[in-house]
C-alpha cells in the first residue's frame, strides 16, 4: 500500500520492467488507480512464488533455466546478467556479481570465500532460552520472528493440502502411487517459505540430472543422493531444489515435528529407529526397493546434523544401498545453511540471500568394483570441493599427504 501511495517509494527495479505508458501516465493516476495496479502486481508475484524465486535488482535481470517437474511446473535456476545503467545512477562502488551454472565456470575450490557465520553481536538475539528437548541454549532474533510469522501463516495451507491429497490417494486407486502428489505439497510449501523469507537457494552444477521424464521419474534413472548435513534447514532446501520424486532416509524421531513429521510419514519415506536393529534392516530393504523401482533416495551419510557446520565422519551402511540396487551416487554440497540457521538458532538468524545458500549437484560416482571405504572417500572429496572453508573438518587436510592434497585441488 505504501508503494501505491507514493510513486517515489517504488524501487528502481520496478521501472526496469514497467511499460513506458504506465510510467508516463503515473502522475495522472489517482491513489486508487495506483493501489489497483500494485495489488495486481502483488497477486501475480504471489502466484509465482510457489514454484519460482522472485528477485528484484536494479543492476541485474534474470535468465531462467527451467526444469519441468512431474506436474508440469517450472523451477527457476538463476543466472545474473549485467544490465546497462543510465549514467545518472551508476557509481564507482557498484559491483555486479555474475554466476554461471556450467560446471566449467564454477570454482572447485571455495577456500577464499569469507565465512557467513554471524557472531552473537551480529545476531542480536531478542530472546535466549534452553530447549526442552535437547537442553541446549537457543536464540531468537528479528529474522527468526519473521520466519516464525511466515511459518504460522503458511503451514495451515500446507497441512490442509496434505490431508486432502492423502484422502484422495487413499480413496482413488492409482491417484497417487508412491505418494508423489502428497510429497509435492511439501515441495510447494518449502519453495513458498524460502521465497517469502528471502532464502531461496542457488542451484548449480549438473542441473540436467534433475530433469524428469514423462512418468515423473528421473530421465537418467534412479540414484542415491547424498549431502552434508549442517542445519535443520537442509530439509527445506533439498525439497526446494530436488524436483524429481524422491524419498528421505530420516530419523524416526522426526515424526514428532509438526508439518515435517506428517510429510515424512504420509509420504512413506524411509524412517530409521536407531535403537532397533530389526527396524534398521526393514528400512534398509525399503530403501533398496525404492531404488530398484526407479525412485531416488536422499540420505545424509553423516547420520546427524553437524553442530558447527563442518563435515563429520560418515556412518556405515549408506553406500551399500547403492551397491545392492546398482545405482550411482550423486553428491550434493549444501553450502552455508549452518550460517543461516546455526545449531544455536531456534529459527534462522539471517536470510539465505545474505548467507548465500547454495546447492551444488556433482557428477555421479560410479560404484562398480569399489569398496565402501573408496566410495566414502570419493563422496567426501566431492562434497568438500564445493563447501566453504568453515565447513571443512579441521583435521581433514592434515590427514592427507602432499600428493593427495594436490590431487584434490586439481580434481
């Protein structure tokens, strides 16, 4: 409404995409007319938020890379392209950042990138308390309050969509095989949530691998996705960027979380009870069956969230699933979620745009003829090549000899 009341408050980026006849007649419009125009623009933007990242910049435009998912929607992958600016608005300190999604244009070593982790003074908490479940200290700041408001506003729609989709799937035979439509409600919510909180991640690397065929499955066949696990925010980020039907391997304890728990149970994801060996064997077989049916599995080989964002040692057994199902492993490097939502944050403490949320899709790792130790090493090296320095284990490079370090940098 403020935009409608005062043309001077409309950001310069709006003029870049506004038709000339509107700008020329803006001075003749009444406040009511401007309000109607702004409301129409907001309505259009709201509809696109569910599937796309909306970005406004006075110095960049967006080139779209569209991946068609199984429901015919399009997910956007961004490349910023500098636009010529009038001399009156140019300044010496303007910096245009550009990024390409071709793997050949993406640096394999990110060691020189600055850390985005905030100090307590930068977080500026407005509330400090202890978590009842873990007993650990938690903080909430203004950014967290914003996230909480978005969650409370959008979650009822998500829960309603899950209930309706689940009822249709249970009632109509063949309506929702593999709970693909049910899971899609969660993907939509994650995209809306991250868009409304200015935290939509950038997707880079082998993006074509995420394309799906007419049957809704990956065109290149199923695979085992593996990623580093640095934050609770990883789940929303992965649901946003992974367009194909897939199933998480997750801890059974996540069932108690509102929204997320309902999605995991209703979507028939692979839930592991670490205290029950029979349950572990059952879920192991369930995951292999999904892979053989052409449905990818998403797993965190560390087995738990890293307390400081640094990659931890892998748990055993994850990679043997791929060996049993004879599918490749595709590593996903998730950068900076630990800075956006650290372990001490009850909710995110800064926006994903400020913290540079980023997911890199690596080339698949062929596992034929390799031991689990060899596979684990290749996965770890791939993940680390696209993670910032503050997500590397402190003792990892110390354990490599000079030849191995050189090979890792040149890979």
